[in-house]
């Protein structure tokens, strides 16, 4: 076990809620329908443009490409306004301690997010320097469940995928990690993240060593 790859939204910070608020505002104000929190679950880990396509299909609305681009930009403006209000207090429980212990144990750390806002968010909440590599939406061409984001992370760290562990809150993200040939830790509910190797509600009171005993008992 030599590297950890962390998703951003829903693992390090709860920005999934801000994505939902911004998409919901777009659906309400511009598209003429509402989206539920349950539907939002299917957008987790999905890129901005694909999320808009799924929302349009969900509401039975079709738009030309220029309007789609304008609406994706508008949603992002609203999203950025929301995330700019975040502070270090928004970092999810146990993350700071878990990252510090990971570094102390000599395990490499990468971010694997499809968000184009990932780097400014990490800077904003003051934990950018905890990462040895950042793979975000500006570096990839395929969103999750494609394994590209995690394979690039392993490559940038110089670690074999079989020695990597992915931390994910999204079904699409767990699938991306498995397709990359990595172990997966689901953050959320076991009934939702059924394919993850293990599932926890958060990383509070958990250590890399406990994880190694579960996922790599032979090491
Ligand atoms: C995240 C979210 C998705 C969002 C995507 C793109 O992925 O889970 O809901 O649509 O990023 O974000 P942006 O519009 O900021 O580029 P991840 O991989 O961090 O969970
Ligand atoms: Mg996520």
C-alpha cells in the first residue's frame, strides 16, 4: 500500500451540496423544472457538461450547443460563489488527521477529481500542500467512471495501480477506481456504494494502518 488517491467532492469537502444548489437554481430559473436530491446523486463524479446533458434529458428539454455552454458557465458562476464562502471548517471530519498520518507513514497522496475547480477549492480551504499530485478536470479528457483520472494520478506519483487506494463517495468514482485496478474505500452508505472494498461514513478515528490491515493483510 503505497499511495492514496482522494476524490474531492464528498470526500474532502461537501461540495456535492453546492453543485446541487447551483444545478437546481439553473433548472428552476432557466429550464422550468425541479431536480431532486435523489437525482443529484446520479451527477456525483460526472463532468460539468455531462451533468447538464443528464439534467436536460431528465427534464425532457433540448438546447443548442451555444445555450448549453452559456448555461454550464452560469451554473459554474453560481457554484463558485457558493464555494468561495467555504472555510477550513468545511473540511470533512477526520480528513486533516488522516492526511497527516498518511504523510507520516510515507504513503503518497494524490487528488483525483473531475472538477475544474478542484485546485482553487483546495487552496481556499488551505490544504493544497498536503498533496503530492493533483489530477483535476483540467488534466483529463474522460470523466468517471472512466479510470483515466486515477491512472494519471498513479502515474504522476510513480506508483503501480495495485499499490493504490481510492477514496470515493460516488458510485461512478468507485467504478473508476476498480477499473484502474485499485482498492477502493467508499465514503458514504454501504447500500449505495455496493462495489467498494470497504465503506465508512467518514474517515474520523480511522488510520492508514487500520486500512492496510483490512485491504492488504499480507503486507
Ligand atoms: C465533481 C462532482 C461533480 C461535478 C464535477 C465537475 O467531481 O462530483 O458533481 O459535476 O466534479 O465539477 P466542475 O463543474 O467544478 O468542473 P469529483 O470527481 O470531485 O467528485
Ligand atoms: Mg465525489
